[in-house]
C-alpha cells in the first residue's frame, strides 16, 4: 500500500554497499564533493542531511580537518564508527524541529544528497535550513529528477527504462513524494531568504553510451549502480503504488537490466545540483 510515511528504498547491507559505490560515481560526476563556491577556510560548521553511511560527511571532514561536520540520518550505519574526530554522525529525523535544535550553533554549509526519495515537505525543510545557516552560508542539494530521459527521440517510447521512469514518477506521487521536486528548489530557497541560487545539470547514465571517454566511464559506473540497486529502487513503489506481483517486479528488473546492457537506448536519470546562499 502506498502511504505518506514509507521509505521507498531498502536500507540494508547491500544498499549500504551501493550507496558507497554511488558516492564514488557522484563525486566523479560533480568533480568533487560540492559545487557551491565555498571558501573552505571560512567553512567551520557543516551539516549533512540524510547522510546514509556517512560517506560524504566523512570525506568532507577528512579533506577539511579544521571543519566540524555533523551528519544525521533516521537510520544508523556501522560505517559511522570510521568517522574522524571532526565528524559526528547521529540518528535524527530531518523533518522533526526538535532534532534541528539539538544540532546547536548555525552552519556555514548545509548539504543533502539523494533525499527526494524521502522528504515530503520541502518548504518546511528549507525553512529549517535557512534558520540554521549563518549569513553568507551556503545550502546545496544534489538530487535526481524523475522520469528518466532518453536521447533516442521518437524510439524512446519502446525503452523499458523510460517506461519504468514514468511508473516510478507516478508511483512516487502516490507515496506523497514529488519526483520533480528539485525543479522547485530555486523558488523555494528564495522564499526562505536564500539568494544567488544556481542549478548545475548532470546525468546519471544507464550505460557507457556517451561519446567521450570520461562520460563513458561515468556511464559504466551508472550501469553498475543500476545493477546493484535496481531491484531495491523499484520493488516498494511498483508493489505499493501499482499493485505489481513479485513476478511482475522480477520481469521488470530482468527487462530493464537486460536493456541497459545492450546500449540500444541512451537513457539517463537527470541529476541536478542546486545551491543558494543565506543573505
Ligand atoms: C538514498 S539515501 C542517500 C544517502 C546519502 N545522502 C548518500 O548520498 O549516500 C537517503 C537517506 O535518507 C535517509 N532519510 C530518509 N528520510 C529521512 C529523514 N526524514 N531524516 C533524515 N534522514 C532521512 C535514509 O535513511 C537514507 O539513508
């Protein structure tokens, strides 16, 4: 059953392994951990919302030993034990006001990545972010936008990945999630007093179909990420929102994974980074 409380992805050991692999894919795609024009020497306090295994927060803390980094997630991870002394990882719910009070002083940089699968009330989250940013501090959200796209033009209607992307999009809505949320971030950020919003656009490619070697390498990693995670991406939404049986889910998984390996369709999930600054 689709409802407004379910987390639509798994949160088990294989998913943790996939999140760590995806971390490598994303930092390679973005050319680093962040896109906002930070001056790291002035960034003393950093917050990572929905930090998962803590991979991003731990790397930021290691690269910036003078910064104090807090990461939080509703679910803990064994990997949090590997955090350096300047990185604190805690269990908390980002939609809960009291959790934010417990984070203490304001932050110079607030980051979140791939949480459109979980946040239902974005205006409220941006209000919390704005209230906890120092003047001149930056907020940055790195996330996916559904449905999937395909560069093959009119033939894309035949693609199983494209068909899946549409089902995922309508299914997320039934779970109270906005698959297109990232496109509203610039206006929502402006509404809470964040200025100079900028969006950088990338692709999470389903295979190595691109023209340049760099992008083919990213596509190869994207393909592996799909193979590692696809059953987990789709099961809850297809069953809960579209009434799929186990067999229908397995057919979809098989069809999509076979298709991405053929490179017949140049499919990708749009990946965007939106950042803005507290006035
Ligand atoms: C797709 S994972 C991304 C994890 C991490 N940001 C990354 O990029 O590797 C989304 C994470 O958000 C967490 N999450 C979901 N709802 C949350 C909430 N309300 N507050 C904090 N974390 C949440 C989930 O437990 C999960 O670890």
